């Protein structure tokens, strides 16, 4: 792992977090605050892949966290980000690594975009082409048998894995070959002329693929799709290719079945992320652990509000409320009565906050920042933060510094060392340094590490200027 030491109180390592125990001393770290990949293939990113499935992903994170446990002081806390959908994987990995899961802090936000299927629309869009598809696959299967070929031999010619089975089945998933495959397929099957009935069926099925079925077009046109129009504008403003013709709205169901399921969907609006609070086993009692290692406890008084402790005196004359396992961004806070927002509110990362220190780096559009050429639900995901709009800091999942400060403060003793195993563009580092902690960050991608270095150096420089007028 390559060490990029920053001048003051911070070190960044380029490399794999799984090797953290090779570069840091055992029992040397006071807290871990980290935002790891969620295993959902976020925006097609390789670093967020599920590594082949649930067991593999949990095994991978448990491996990293086992190494991290080794460098953490006894009783040291870890706060590990997780998406509600896969947070049980993250919690399992933490337990498998030897941590004790203590709580889950739920951060609520208002920017999420529901990725739900409209069930009534899906019903009216259905195409019932099964009989036609089966006629084509039956014909291909017969031709295959006449030619004395196996599905494996057909697959081998196309470099495919199992597709010939779909092209020749009468079973669950019959599939008509893509038009590009037909010339080679016919040559392979020794067929000079396809019967007219099969040829026209195959042509129709290929051209109708992905198009809504006839019931959809029985729905009256009720206007233009405003979401599509807004999406089109958004894409144009953010460097994506945009389709200038918004689609027609057809909101009124055409069939009884669709009427019955009108108003049903498949997903909720995402409005929460989890921070799993885990602790390395204590050496003895809490009191002994705290006295000997400085770790093992939570900084309750330092976290009674999300502002700094000095400004946290409230009108009741006390220190404010006991910190809870719920935090809110401004959109979520706006939905709640004032007292709740006063205690729990935390600002979203603004464009200025994300870009500070990165102005010398080229600005990327939303499309470039997300590595996508088209609009996609991923870009509207809360995971993208507001960063899908692009900027100098092109990391797609930048965290709010206010939130990261509160989290660091909750689990780190004064002057302690915070470790982020998945540093990204360095938000945890900026937060840790702002509260007087030391910071060690690990990041695998050089271009993200460069962002982290630029942002952290800028924050340190700012702090220096504030101290030296
Ligand atoms: C969710 S992002 C963290 C973003 C960060 N919170 C921020 O505010 O910029 C996770 C990061 O982990 C990095 N990563 C993935 N696998 C890694 C590994 N094995 N070791 C180190 N970093 C890794 C990715 O490149 C990505 O930047």
C-alpha cells in the first residue's frame, strides 16, 4: 500500500483496505467511520459489485473488517454505512469479523427517488407472445435435431453460454434469437429457406420486442409525460444525450385487471440510510477499558445536537437532548415539528462543500461523474447524493461533512485517530480533522484518492488561515 502522508494529522493510503493490518499497528486506532460499497452494483460501479452473491460479499467485507478489528483499540467503535436493503449483510459481516453490533443509526433524507414498477401499467403493457415464440423455438429445435447438433455445439459457435437452450425450448423461458444471429444459425442448421410462417413470426417477434402489448394502446392518451419532460431537461443540463420528444401519458387503465391493480407498485421512496454502530470487544469492564485505552464509550454530551457542543445549549437551559439513533437532513427535518429538527437536523452536502479544494481539477458533467451515457434510475438514487449533477469532485457518493462530524464525534475520544477504510473523496477525513481528531484514510482508486487529498489539504489550509489571522 502506498502511503501519501499529509503534513498535519492526516495520512492517506492508496490500496486495498483488506491489507490495513499490514500498514497500521495493532490496537492503534480509536474509531472507524466508513462508507463501504453496498454490493448493489451502484451505477454499474465495479467497486460496488456483489462479488458473486450474498455469501461472497459478506465474506469479503468480514475479511476487511477482521483486519480492521486488529488495528482498532479494544472497545473501539466502528460506524459503518449501509443501505437498508443490504444492511443485514453489512451487520452479519461485522459480527463475523468479531465486532459486537450495538445499534443502527438511521439517517433520514428527502432526496430519494422511488424506483417502483407501476403494476397496472405493467399489466396493460403485457404482450402474450408465448405461443408464437414456442412455434419458432419448436421449429429451431426440429432443425437442430435434423442437423444432428446439440445445444452446446450451437452455443460454442456463437460463444454463448446456455442461449441455444432458450432458442430450442418449449419450457419456461423460450427466446427467439436476435436478428444478427439468424444467418449463422441457418447456415449451421443447414437450412436454405425458412418456412414463410416461421419467418414472419420471427420478424414480428423481433421487431415487437420490448414494445407494449395491444392493451396499452387501447388506453386513451391523457397528455404528455411530465416526468419525461423534466427528465429530458435534466439530462440536457447534465451532459447526457436527451430525447427531445417526451412520451405520451396513458394514465387510465384499459383492462379490468389493470383497474384492479391501479395504485400498486413494487418499491418505497428511499428516505433512510443506516450507520451500523459496532464495537470491538472490551478488555474488562467499560470503566477499565475507557481508563486504559480511551475507547469503549460514546460521547453523549458532545453529540446532543448536530451542531458543535459549544452551540448546543438549548432554551431548556440544559445540554439539549440525549442523542438518538435517528438523524435528518433538511428535507426530512422540514416534515417534522421544529423541536425534532432542532435536535437532529444535519445539512446535505452542497456543491460548494463537495468541490472545495478541487477547483483546479477539471469539471465533469453528471454523465461523466457517474460513468453513464444515459439517464438511469441509479443517477436519481439517494446513494448518488446530489452529485449526479457533476462538478469538480466527481465522486458519485459524497457524504455530508456535518453528518460525518457528528458520527466521528460520537465514537472518537478527544484527539483520537479516526480510520476510514473506504475513503472515497475524503469527507470523513475533513470531518475528523475539523473536530480535532487525527485521520487515516484508505482508498483503492487513485483518482478518488487525489480528490480526498485535495479536499483535505484545502480544509487544513482553511483551518490554518482561521487560526493565523
Ligand atoms: C461509497 S464510496 C465512499 C465515498 C466517501 N464517503 C465520500 O464522501 O467521498 C466507497 C469507496 O470505497 C472504495 N473502495 C472499494 N473497494 C475498496 C477496497 N477494497 N479498498 C479500498 N477502497 C475501496 C471505492 O473506490 C469508493 O471510492
